[in-house]
């Protein structure tokens, strides 16, 4: 009878510790979200050209700040930059190939004119 009482107390204690751990992680996430929002002011001070250089737009900043206060806005920004980078490379390659095909000498292979 004593062992079952001890095991119940032990499981209750570990449950409280688990709950405190979850609470601590959530609190840390909220604190990080507020720090990131403060850092967003630096990005907002950039002009449009500077934002474009890093793959962002004013609309991206507005969308990130529109997230709930407890959510980290940088997740939105990272997603937007990744989306643009994944579409930009294939588009740039296709543009390069179009320009190459439209050149007066025609497409080139190995540094020599195709023929």
C-alpha cells in the first residue's frame, strides 16, 4: 500500500515539472516574439531598395506585424524570402536561356557556335 502511494506522488510531481517546462517554453517563445517585433523596427527603417536586396517588401513587414502578439513575426519573413528564392532561380535560368537563344549568333555550346 505504501508503494502505490509513493508512485502516485511521484507521478504527480513529474507532471507538475512537465507542466512547468511547457509553461517556461511558451513564456520564452512569447519573450522572443516581443524581441523580434522590436527588431522589426530596424527593418521598417530600411528603404524599399534595401528591403528588396534581402528579399522582402513593405507588404511582407505589414503581414509579419499583423500576426498575433505572441507569435514570432520572423517566421512570416523567412517563409516569404524562401518562397521568392525558390522561384527566382528557375526564372533567372529561363530568362538566361531565352536571351541566349535570341542572340544573333544563336545558342552556343562549349564556347563555340552551334552548327
